[in-house]
């Protein structure tokens, strides 16, 4: 398993992250456990910010909080000077609860409810990224009621296909997201938005996909955005102050994943933008980007305790752990691949190829197919790398499994940032109607 950030193997032959022995973390907090390398998250934030500073352009780096949205993370991101993307009232609530400055919050999503729009307007968020005509007019009407003017970007679909898994490609034409640039609806959206009295059109947005390892897609999308901006300026007299190129920067999950240094993505985007806008004699807008996975993905490691194993000679050996698709649905959803190691015997030589199964009642509940490990025994501590993004965020209570705790580790200190769910969390929202009460009471031990 590749060792990210501060991960290393210590004198006892244990995996250590942020100066904390993972055996001790497992003993103290239980498993499954999400361990987040705080120094690495901060490093990633700084890489983006520094690359933009070097470009000399005005910018905002907005962390796409959907990758991992909890209050401590919002605090950390604020300390690092980033902005924050939210896509629901729940994420907005989390950010506000954490004291995140509302003016640095951007609200995304293809179906914002009237309630969410009101909540965001009342909070005074920085910007709405408007996805469709329904929302544009709804937002104008609600802003009018509230005697406010909503700052917006229009989300455009540039028709650029990023090279990635089909389910996580959002920039192509057949998409539920955004205004189509090729059939005139993006142009019409600008026309309408610039006439609406309670809308302040700042600029345009695109997001071409996820887990992208090349700069070409961003360059291409950037060029289409620039072409659009110049056409809009000459035909409508509207000049954009902001161009947002979204997120999607790839990270390393397994060998063969070849992410570029964060600075390379930023450099490619900013140089391209700068040269094109300058050559069109267009005042260079602020450039915004929205990394999610690349901020938190490789800083997360999940620790599991190995339980049962099942060896089918000549077929496969299954090794089951105390978690699975409930804490990491990505392999089941996207056939995502992960690397693992035995955290308690990190120096032992690989001896067998096994497949890591979860404990849910689904044959598809597999975390890793075919991973080389030392001889695995019940009680071993298995570490799975790069689980920082879209793991806790996508976790469920399927089979009524309680969501694991999350800890930040740094300089030998471990702090719980999300508590392990309790049985009360599991049944707390259940209601037994009166007509069912007697039996339910009788079955209570
Ligand atoms: C999901 C998303 C992001 C972040 O994507 P990552 O792949 O996590 O970087 C950014 N912008 C928008 C609009 C998104 O939907």
C-alpha cells in the first residue's frame, strides 16, 4: 500500500499516521475507524492556494464540501483561507454551525428547494451557482420577497468529456446539470439573468467530471468558457467577473493512478485563461475552482478488524472485515479500487492474494477484489488507503450498522471529529404508532 502524507511504518512494524500508532487508535476508538491526516489536508489546501498566488490572478479555491462535510473540516478549511461549496441545506447548516463565513459559501445543486434558497439568502451566502431556468426565476422571486439581490454564476455544460468513469462524468451534453452551451440555452440564460432585477450575474461555471488525471479537459472547458464569454460580451454587452472551472482533480487510489501535482492543474488552467482573455482584450476575471477529492481523498485511511475468512480452494479467499459498503459504498457503486495493508504487521511479506468483503447482506458488498497481503488472520488490523473523500460522506446505516467515528491525527495527537454512532442514533428517529405499542413493549427486553 502506498503511504500517503505522514503515514509510515514505525518501530513496532505498525502503520502510523500523523504520529499515531494505528493499533493504538483502533484500541482507543474501535473499528471501523476513519483516520484523517490533518497535515496532509492542510498541505493540499496550501498547494492550491500557493499555485494560484504564483499565477498573480485573483482567485477563490472553494472546497467542495460534499467530499467530506463535517464541522471540524469546515473549520480547517476556513483556517486555510478556502471558500466552501455546499449542495444542500444540510451541508449549509453544517458550515454555518461551524462558523464558516457565509460570504465565502457557494450553493450548488440542480434542484435547490425554495426552503434552501431562503435559508441561503437569509444567511447571506456569497454566491448561488444556478443550474436551470426554473431555479433562476425562483431565486429572483424569492430574492425579491426578501428585498435582496442574489449573486450568481450560471452553471454551463461545455460538452467536454473527461476521461473517467461514466457515472462521474458531468460535463458532457446529456447531463442533468447546467445550461447547454451548444444549443443556445446557456446564451439565453445569460440574457434572462442579466435582465432580472434581483439577480447579480457574476459569471459562469463548469465542472467537467471527477478523478481527472490530465489538464486537457480543463484547458478545453476553459477555452469554451472564454469563447462563450467573448461572444456574450460582444452580443449582449455583459462582461463576466468570475469564471469557475469546477473540481475533479484526480488522486492516487491504487498503483497506476497518476495524479498530477496540484500546482500543474492550476498552472495549466491559469496560464491558458490568462493568455486567452488577454488576447481577446477582455478584463481577466477572477478564477474560481472547486476541489473536493483532491483536498481530502488521500488523507483518509480506514481501519478495520478482520473477522471471518472463507477459502474456496482454486477460486478465491474471502477476508471479511467489520465494515464494508456502509462506510465505503464506492466499490459497489463505481467499481472503485483501493489498496490495503495489514496495519499490525506492516513489514510482513505478502503471502496470499485475497478479496476483502464487507459484513452487509449483499454479495456486492466487496471493498477490494484481489489484494496481496501477508497471511491474514482473524483479529488483524486492515488499513485501506485514500478513503478521505466520498466515504464518510456517502456512508449509510444499511443493515442498521452504526457509522464509524472519524479522527483527525496530527503530531501524535488524535482528536475525534465525528463520534461513532450510538444505538440511540440508530433507533432515535423511529416512532412506534400507538396502535403498535403493546407488542413492541412486550418485545423490549
Ligand atoms: C463534486 C463537485 C466538485 C468536486 O469534485 P471532486 O472530484 O471531488 O474534486 C466540484 N464542483 C462541482 C460542481 C461538483 O459537483
